[in-house]
C-alpha cells in the first residue's frame, strides 16, 4: 500500500504537565499533519510550577524504541529534546547513525523552565561531540548556546549571529540561535548556515505562558522538514506559528503555562 502520511520521530523526555517534551512534540506533529512517533528518554514529574523529579530511562531501552520505529515506521525527520545522560546521548547518536535517520533537528535542552538540570556536564560534552555534527539544525536558546560554546554570548543581534557562526564550527549544517532571553520589545532569532545568515523578528509578548516554546518550535521545524520544506521555509513557518501559539496561550496552570497547540498555522 502506498504511504499517504509523512512521519516524524521525537526522541525526548516526558512532561507530565503536557506542555513540553514528548507531549508538546506529538501535538505539534499532529497540528502540521505529520504522524508522530516517539522514543522516550526520561520521565519527569512536573506541572506549570516546576519539575519535581526526573528519572532517565535505560539507554538500551531508548535504543530499542528508536530501532522499533526506524524498522517499521521510518521517520521523514527526527528531533531530539531532553536526553539526560551521556549514555543516552551516545545511544541516540549510535541509533541515528545505524539507521541513517534524518534530517535531524537537535534541541539541546539543558534546563527546565524553572532551572532544573536536564543534561549534565558529561552529557553536554557527548551532545557536542556526537549529535551536533549529525544535525541538519541545532536550535539553542542563549544559555544553551553559551553552554555548547563554553563561552558567553555577546548581547544583541550581532552577538546572536556570532554565536550561530561559532556553533557551525561544531559540525552542524545549520544553527538557529533563539534570542528570547535578551531584553527588549522585539525578540530576534538568527538562523545561520555555511552560506547565509537569516534574521527572524517578532514583537515580544508579555505573558508567563511560554512553557514548551523550545520543544514546540523545534518540533514544528521537524514537521515541516518531514513534509518537504527547505530549512529556511520550515524555520519561517515554525517561527510564525509559535508566535501565534504564545499569543493565544490558553492560560492553564498557576505558573508557566503551555502554548496553544491549536493555534492557526
């Protein structure tokens, strides 16, 4: 039977509150008409007020999940999120290489919204060495970019572009540095590859309901890549949709609530 639906794979952690991680990724894939598959890396007990507990899964179980998906429901694009440990990063990198999966979007999730560690120092080093060079796109925010580079990021649009170009030196084919942590009325993201730098701008939205923004953004890019968009178009589409999802957030919870995954695209 001819396949009629594109598929995508998320390799990430579970958010019991549903706003980030596997849950956000699958909602996003569904929104863009892509069949979502998953490989769980860690389980969290969390809600909009914060993360209470984190339990990484066995690396062999993570590998087994990826193998099962790749051998029967081969994805048209893959994204990674919270990976938790060096052993899991190594298992994911090996499985991606073994099955020749891609395009690969690496969202280097290091901290939760309330500052809880989701990636230790050894895992960060493994991510830098093993997964970033395999990536079609890496999507760090400012703290994540600084952690990957081992150096601070200069403020402003120029600093974002310099960080993106520096991160290309780690081997990724493209880098999207997200500038939401910078002050100002405008939020600037910078997409860089070997040939160009593209700047994306949006008015800052004054809201606490931004939980899962990074996961959702990277999942939307992966979904559009799965549907055949080129990288720049995928990023532009995802960027515009995420702004609408933040602006129309449903206001759930008493802390950092989730985006609106029903937002118009």
